[in-house]
C-alpha cells in the first residue's frame, strides 16, 4: 500500500488506517474490544455479523442453489435462483478501486459467472416458452459481457421466437459486427443460417 515507505513506517501507517477504520465502523466500541476488524497474529480480519448482507456472498449462494436445484430436476427453483443471483450482481467488483491488479481475477470470475448465469436463464426462459423474458436475460448477458457468444445466439433465437424478425436481424448484425471486430469470419453458414 505504501511501496515507497520504509517497512516500519508502512506498518505504522497500516495501524493508523486500521484504527481509523475501526473508529468509522464501530464508533461506540470500547478501546480494546473491536468486533468488526480484529487482529489475529499479524493479520487483520473483517468479522461480519451473521446477518450481514454481502452481494458477492448472495450471488454465489444463489448460483449454488441454482446448480443444486438443476441437479435434482427442479427447473422452477433453478430459474428462480438464477434470477436471484443476477439481482444480487451489481456489476464490476469494487469499481472505485480502478484497475487494481489484485482485483482482476475476482472481477473476471464474477463477471464470467454473471454472464453465464444470464445466458443460462435466457436458455431456460426460451425452453419454458417465455421469449420476452429470454430476450431480457440475453440482453443482460451482453451488457455484462459484450463478447458472450452464447448470449448473442440466444438473443437472436429469442427475438425470432418472440415473432420479431426485424429485432432478430438487428441482433444478428450486431453479433456479426462483434465477431468481425475480433477478426472472426462472419460469412460462414452458422451466422448466415440464423446462429
């Protein structure tokens, strides 16, 4: 955090920062009785109460419930859990930290999981005969990841199933433009024949 500072000064800076954080999070705590930011050996831990809401935990929990429901053939619960997961996904993890290298892996993991969950929801909505909901889920997938191939294919199919050929063609052209931007041939039979 302070790369140009001597280790002893950096340690002192960290202790002051932790003390300030404790004062902000627990203004009424006793001086030596922190509850939320606790020290264990040389490490500091964030000790949240059991009823604390964490969007990342809610997201992961809903995805896990969806997988379990799908594994036992409970499609309705799996779809509901995918909706819950997407509702708890609020976008890039800690965007205020900018391009922090230490966040890149987790940001990419959550983004990929959210895009895949939206595509999975779009496919489930199509299978259930809900093309309007499938369009919404596929669009959400593409907002999260504009290069999600399955999301594009589902969007085109959902518009066709909805009976909106002009919207399907616009989506197909946007898909083709995305592929072309990646240097992928868009004249092949897959795209020409409707994804």
